[in-house]
C-alpha cells in the first residue's frame, strides 16, 4: 500500500451481525482517492436501483482520505455517504472534529454499513478490531449522553464517537451524524439512514500513526500556514461567520437570506453576527484534529435558555438559518437552537429552512394554529423556532410534517406552498444568495447532492483582485469576473472551483485551510509518495462527480431536477437585491455548458459513453 | 514585465523599410506564453483571410518564450510561424541551436516580419537595435557562406544567423529556415515565406542576460537533469535516432517507413542506423545553447561525397526520410543529402517524402526518364536522390514539379499519383507509422500544422510501464494502453501529450529534455515568478490549438481535411505490419471525440462560441 492508506475497508452487515474487511490496492486508491471518491464508487457499484433510502438495502459509508489523520491542519475529517432520504439521490457530507483521524489510527480507510440491526446497536472499533455492541440503553439519548455512556462503559475517555441523537432515530429526513458534539456531517439526511439501521453510534480508538512519504514536506506546509496567519485570521477570530467581511457585510451585499429568502434588509444583523457572538456569549475557540486555526466557537448561555458549552456554538450557516432566515435576532435563542440541533442530530441548515418555510406558510394562512398545535409560527419568533425543533425531532404534530423536509411538506400542504419551498432536489438551500452569486446558483442545481454551498463557488470572491483570485491563477483564471455573470468563462471557473472542493472531499481535507490547489497536490504527493499533480486530481474530481451523476440518473433524477426555486427568479422584497433577479434562461445555458465541459450530454446531462470509457467507469 | 520576457516585439515592415516595437504586457504574456502561442495569436489576429502564403501580405513570425535564453538545458530555441505555402493553413515550426537565446539576449520576445523588400535584405539586430541591410551579395549563397559573410562584414564571429539558402529564395514550398548550419525550423515552408519577402537572413547578437525569479530553482532542475543521465543517455550517445531502442528496433516494430511507407522489411537498416553513424562517419557530438545532453551528431565524409562537418549530421528523421523511405542504404549519401538540405534550406522530411513519392511514381510508370531528365528515379538510388535535391532547390526540370510538395505534384501528375502522396493537408508525413501507433495517426490529422510527429504521441511509449508512462501519471494516466487502441482513454491521453508538447512550443523548450509536465510548470514558475501550474499551461495549449484551428477554418480547411492517406488503411507489403491496417471508422470516432474534448463541434471540428468565450478568444 502507498503511504496514506491502511488498505482496509471495514464492512459491517448489521442484518447478519457480520464484520469483514475488504482489501483495496494502490491503483484503486489512486483512482478514487478516498472520501467522496470512495462514496461515489461504492454507492454506484453496490446499491441496487430504486431501494428505499430508509430501508435495509441502503448502505451508509464513512470514508477517509489519504490526508486523514496525518499531522496536518484540516486532516481530522471524514466523508459520509448514502442514498439520501431527502433527495432520493446521492448524499455525501463532510465533517470535522477528531473522529476521522481516530478511525485512520484504528486501521481503516472506510466503513461500509449494510443491512439493519434487529435492535439498537453501536460499533466499537479499536486498533484493527471491530465489534457490534448493544445500544438499547443508548436509544433516545442525545449525543452528549451517548458519548459519555460509551466512554464510560468502554473505559476510555479518548474514544471518539460519531452518532445520532433522537432526530436520527426518528428518521427525520434531514437528521445529521454528529462527530462528537460539535461537528456535523450535516447534509442529506445520513443521520436518518443511520437511524434506519438501528445504528446509534460508531466509537473508535486507534494508536497507529500513519506514516507519510515526505514528512518534511508536510512540516513545511504546516509552517507555511502558521507563517501566513493573515490568510486565516478572520476564521481564528470569528469562525466561518467572519468570512467575506462578516455578516454585517453580508446584508449589505445581499448574500444572507432574510425571512425565507424573501427580504434583503435585516437591521438587527449586528445582534446575531459573529462579532456579536464574540462580544457576548462566546467563551473560547476550539480546534479540530491537528489544526492551529481554531475556528470553532464555544458559547455559554445561562438564561433565558441555558446553552451547554459542550455543544459548541453556531457557525455562519446556523446563525443565518435559525437567525435572519427565520427573521430571528435573538442570539441566545439561536445558540440554544444550535445546541438542540447538535444534541438531537439535526442539520441546522435544513432545520432553519424548513422552519422559515413553515413560518411563511403560517404568515400566509397555509398553516394555522390548528396545524401548529397553537404555536404562533411567525417570522421572528424565537420561541416558536425552538419549539418546532423539539417537535421535528420527536416527529410530533406539525413537527411530523416538517421532519419530511421542505419539499415533501410543501407537497402535503399544497395550496401553492411549493413556491415557498427553498430547496433543490428536496435539499434545503444554504445561506448564500444566487441572485448575488450567479455561479453559486449553478452549483446549487448541478451538485449531485443538491443545493450545496461547499462544493460550489462564491462568485463575489472572484469579482476583484485578491486572495481568492490569486489562488485560481494556477488554473489559468487571470482576470476578475463579475459576480452576476454566468457566461462560459464563469462556468469554467465554477467547474474548477467545484472540482477543487471535490478533491478536498476526496482527500479528505478541510475547505477552510487556505492552501491553493498546487499546495493541495503537494500534500497528496507528500503523503502518498506519488508523482501527482493538479491535473490528476481534477480528473479524480471529474470521475467522482460523474459517478455521482450516474447514481442520480439511475435513481430517476434528470436535468429537469437541476432547477432553482422560482423565488430566485424574482427580486427580493427589499434591500440591495430588490431590483435584481436570476435569469432562468441564463441558468439553462450555463447548465448546458457545464454539462458539455463535464463530457455529459448538453441537454440531458447524461454522461456520454465515451466519457465513461475515458474515466474508466464501467 | 515579469521575468522571462523583454516585453518588446520587433515589427519589421520590409515593404516600407520600417522598424517599430510593440510593447506587450504581463497579462498578454501569461495568456499566450510565447512561441506557438504568440504565433497563433498574431496569425489569427493580423492576417487577412485568403492572402497568398508567398505574397507580401503573409507575415513571418519568430517567437521566443519565457524559457528562451535562460541558463537551462533546452532553452536555445525559437518558434517560427506563418501562413504555410504547403498547407495553405497554419504553419509553425520549432528550431534549436543558439539563435533564439541570442535574440532574447538582444532584447526582443519576437519578430514579426511583414511585407516584401524590393531587393534582398537581411536584418541585423543587436542589443535593442535593429536595422535592415542589403543582402544582394548574399542572394544565391548557401547557409554557410551567408553566415560567414555576415559575421565578417559585421565584425563579430559570435553573431547568430537564421536564414535561408537557395531553396528558400526559389520558393520551394517546403524550404526551411536554418538557425546556423545545423538546426532547421524544418516544417511547413517558412523558408519559402522568408524567400518571398526577399529576406535572406536575420543576424542577432545580444549581451543582456535574462533575470529569472528563482535562479536557485532553475539550478536545481539543471542538477536534476545532470543527475539523471539514464533518462537521456541514448540521446547523448546516438542522438534522436537512438530513441525507442534505435532504428534496428524501429524496423522490428514496423515504425520506420520503407519505400514510401509501402514496405516493412529493410534488412540494410544496420547500415544507416544511429549505431552505424557513430561507428563510421561521426566525428563528435555537439549541443545547443546551455544543454549538457549534446545530442547533435557531427559527421565527416571524404569520399565519394565530401560532407562538410559544419552542417552537422543526419537525425533520425533524415536517416529514415532520405534513407529507408527512399529504399536507400548508403549512409554517406544520406549524410550528403543532409548536408545539401542544410546548405540549401530544405526540410529533410518533406524532401525525403517527395523523392520517395517520385520514386514510386517512376517505378509505376507515372513518371519516366523523359520527365526526370534521364534520371533513373528508382527506390534505392542514392545518386538519384542527391540529384533530385539539387533540382528541387533550383526548381529545374522534375525538381520544379517536386518543389511544389507531394500533394501538388501528385495533382499535376494525375493518373492516380495522389494514392502515392503521403501527406496530410499537403504536409508530408514524418518517419513514424500510424499503423503501429494509433493515436499518432490521430495527431497527424488533427494537428493544425499538418502531419506533425512532435506535437503528437508515440503510442508504443505508453503501452507498457516505464519512463513515459511515469511521466504522465501526474495527469492521471495510471495504466498502460495498447499502441493500436484508439478509444476515448487513448484520445484523452493523446490530447494531454499533444498539449504538453504545445506547451513546450510556447515556452519554448526542447521536447527531448526529459522533464515531466510538473517540472515544466516549475520551470515556468521559476523563470517568471508566477504562481502557475499544469492546469494553466494546458489551458494555454488549448487556447493555442484553438486559435490555430480557427486560422485554418478561416482559410477554408475543414474536418474533411483531417484525414490520413489511404495507404495507412492497407497493410504494408511485408514486414511486421503486413497484416495490420488502420481502421478509418475508428479514426473518425477518435477525431470526433478529440473535437469534443477540445470544445469543438463533434462533427465539423469548429470551436463552439462558448469555448471561444471561455478561452478569451475574440
């Protein structure tokens, strides 16, 4: 095996209670790399067409990359994949913390979980050994209790746990998997898949430190990062909510959604911004494995809502989704909502979106207090937001409807509610505005997992000279492009950036570490010893995306599903984008050109047989 | 200006006798790089559609790259471009020696020669100054005499001269431009363009040594090369004819053409191979600027044909074109033919091919001694070959017909002679066999300048693990591909290799220096100080090829011109490939997929408007 891999994939059949190991060879590793590449490969290869996402035939894949667990910032992560209960297609989600590194140290490159346990179980993996253990006593417990009980009963306080809270158990379609208590594999509903398998948690502990081909080179890259604090100072200071000039700036540009993407103005932004968090409820910053940036907020609130610091603090997406997008300016309530989501294993983006959706339905009379059990579900009501989180988790009352996700809830409500459903392929829209960032909208529609902002582009970063543009110069992007333009040059830039992100999802490397793509290639070379480069990495990204596309096509998704909600084709009600709207024709042209660049049919988005041969996809 | 460029392009209007300088900025340099990139840009931008290649409206471009003249092996070169009198389309040709480096040291990145002088002139360029000088006394002189007279009259024996002999003056359509006496910008007939402008030579001398951004890095790359002698030992020992196991091996594989590509067997190969050259007529090896490899043979023959060592010795292409392809096994005659071609400024590949073509016509009665002025123009006749070289140069008798090149001569001869014309777009086929190397055949048809072997692929190098395959691993090509396969994976590999070669033509860097593409990117970064990489370079190659394609389309060339001679669709008469033929349908499919990968229409090969926008081509 090359450095960077254990060469072993753990396969756990919960129906049979059987554990086995698949060996993978170097060519396989180099062709698919890890993380998202492994997820795409196994989902496409092993899942039967049309299986129920929440049935025993779905598989839940935890995949590491060559970078996982090596002494380098951003290397503590893992990727999670499955058929998504939210989109019915490809789900993959990345998550930080320490669990990924621990699994690598325990001797595995990935875990494939199949079948369904008869009763609740958890997996215990340590130093090359794995066992299935009873979890009946853990069922119903939140993530903190679960972690504590497992550590206690296994007698090791350094055990890392990835698991679900009640939302995953109750099959909330946007339930996430929590690594520890602060880090979520948030998107696509993999937590529900875990719940459907009666798998409460995976506890790991390992002592094997991965060898790398060129440790000196990794050391230099680490030193480089330390020497360039200016590239990440805002993350260290404010977390993800400090990016792009902070949330106050995000209102000025129109990026942040307000009241279910209806409004642009949000004068209360200063009350919920990263600055506000720092100045009021934040007690410290914490890090993931091996990372000096320490971008993770920890908050503490005593009243009116006691917030347990163990659950960390709200990131940008959460501040916006439970905050401005619900019209809420009560920071403590948002922090409480964040804590609940982490304790219950709910994706904060989908949660915020589905609540904002329900609020708009309520404001427009599509839902009433009769539906809500008396809750005055209005924009701005922090109390309502917190109550709904509880109901969703328990699938009770209105929560049972909303636990299905925005798209399904809108269908059931009818009466035009679909116009309020801010989702693509059933996947709720994250906290960034396509009316401002044209190619981001393209990313929302063409990303195989749905409206994802991480594997996409933030056009405003490339609209003037600066750090972001400098980082894509090695890709031949030499001149700024307006944020709202969506011609072939922008589509090409989007595709590069998307593939760069996908590569990080394969390695698996944190998106916020400001290495440029050449440095990322250096990392891969230094870890594995391969003579590699950016072109090979982009090719792996192309393969990964194409396999994911094939998976979606097999599950019945088509180019017609690559569409934005109509709301984006209208201006906002107020604020800076109140005269601006997304041009649907421009989007169709851009989609078509993106398909073409990918070697997919320009109209249908179906990968051509030639492209599949070229990429070695059978 | 970035390091690596002078920022000045010399523009010489011979009709008006005017000299001016165009300034180029950093963005321009980065977008087009130099060499072939500059040639494509200026030909497309400045040439009017339909102009006569040998008329005053054609322009002759001598372009350097950022690498030219820096202290690095392979950096003495330049690219020459024009509208080709041979193909009627895009001509570009690279040439080694010292002239390119000298021009950079004299302060220019390129020369654009326009118009036509009233009487013969030459250019004298030294240390940022340029003048047009009378060359009446040089007209009719061979290249050695020309160089000597210029050096004498300008009083500097270190002056470097690029110029033409009588073949260029007489507008032989495949006349070349000689850098000194040994190095030819061989292909496409740029020597005839030079002659049509009454421009005998360009003499240069410069004392400015280019600064580079990271001299230490260049030093390391040079050291790396010196430390890896095994990668280039065969070139140092045997020149280009030592590649691929030598010419003896080339008969065994079927790569080398015999008797106008008819035959496979050539038992006399040992008499004309690189080993034979070394063991008989070779007196030493010489180098180009700054190169330790010293791959250039120097030969001396006293009788029966005195060969002047000043003209160097025959490379692989010449040994095969004047040798086996004419059925000739007389090494001294081949060396003499090589000397004549260099003295007269004739491309040895086209010259050998057109003679082989005429021999086949003669053998088949399409030409008779009446046409040849009594010459028994049979395969194997060294005497005939040498006589024809003289006649072509002088455009006398049969030579006047053959000076038009194979395609035009075949048209004039009629009677089915076109079936004997081994050419693509009027450009004679080099000494490598598509029936052995499938994607090489694709390269012959899609290369914008015609059947070029340098900007193509030699499939046999990638059919088993080894150095060549290792060098493309950073491109994600991990597994060998059979030499005769031409599916999408091979087409994609071809495209990468083609673009890697085009990048070298832009830089301008010798193809025989065994840097891999990541090292080439390191060189560009070290010279210029840019944060660049392979992706940016491939993008420049894509732009360069697409501009060349547009130029050809404007001149009336279409996908129908992207075709191989019918001979390749038949087996050889004997030898290892006597049962093997090229599949025309497979070629059409491969062409179509190549067009698709290039972002050109899959059927017509016309670049799409979106691709042009993406690449920033107006």
